[in-house]
């Protein structure tokens, strides 16, 4: 299977900050990567697919980049509603899928 | 976009079988473009892929769960199912069903259902 790591595992930030989360894959996965946002008690919400395509309705302050083995999720200007846990998922080997361990973004 | 809805008992006794159904709305489970999957999340922990199935019945399972998992598809009801045998407290989790397309495409999930394993 494909191992996904995320860094950092957690971060503290303030409203208005720029935040970048990195997801690394153990092998090249082209741009076959999804980012999710999950709030406590809720299902993961799709943010970005194809590493950089914003899902419908997702604010433009979210962006994704990367290809191969290294990917970034950036929130350009953090808002209060963005405090959550973020997961990456590889879709390269679907129907076998793998998830990163998550990055928790909380309030400084 | 499709809607997926999980259903099944919220409480299962240790050593028994956990059974869940995912009903799919707004999409055909017989589409050749998709796989249908189950993912779970223990309380306070990360996401774990359980398995995926094609409408034909071809299934792929997480090796760590393979000996206890069976997935099936009912095309007449546009639904697919999960059975997890010999459950323990470690199987307590929110269980999600999902439509998986792969590649550069988006996946869609249900809202999840909490299953607690307890006597």
C-alpha cells in the first residue's frame, strides 16, 4: 500500500494567518490526491481533488498544489470556521485507498 | 452529486457480527466508473479504509481486516453492505460509506453512523 504522512501533526494559528499543511506519499501518485476538512462530530468534507481542483462551494482561500510525492494544502487567510482537522487521501490506487494521519489546526 | 446513507444497528455485542447497509441515491450502483467503499473512524482517531467493491462483486479489503470482512452489492436495491465478524471494542467507530472514482476525481461520502461494540 501507499503510505501517506502529514506535517505538521498539529498547529496553532490565529485568524488571518496563512497556513500550509504538507502531505507526502511513499511513492509517486501523480496528482491523484484529495484533501478533506473534518470538524468534530461531522463527516469529512471534500475540499480539493486532483491535488489542486477546488470542490464546488469551497472558499477560494483554500488551495492545493503538488504532484508526485509531495503535496500542499494552503489556507491563505485563516478564518474562525477553518479550525478543524485536515486529511489527505490518495486516489492513485483506487479501489485501494489510504489516508494521511491528519493535521489538527487549532486556535493560538 | 450522489447521496449515500448508512444504516444499521448502533450497538453490537462483542464476538457478534456488525452489519451495515449503504443506500445510494442519485447514482447507479452498476456504473462502471465507480467503486463503493467503507471507511471507519474510531473515536478521536484517524480514518481507516475497510474495503471497496465493484458492482460486479469484485471486492478488495484492508489486509488488517480481511479475515473478518465481507462486502456485497444488491443492484436491485441500489445498495451495498458491510459485514464485520467477531467484533471487539476496538471495532467501535463511526462507519462511512463512499463512492470512489479514483484518479484525479472526487469521492463522495455518507454522513456516517456510529457503531458501538459493547455487552
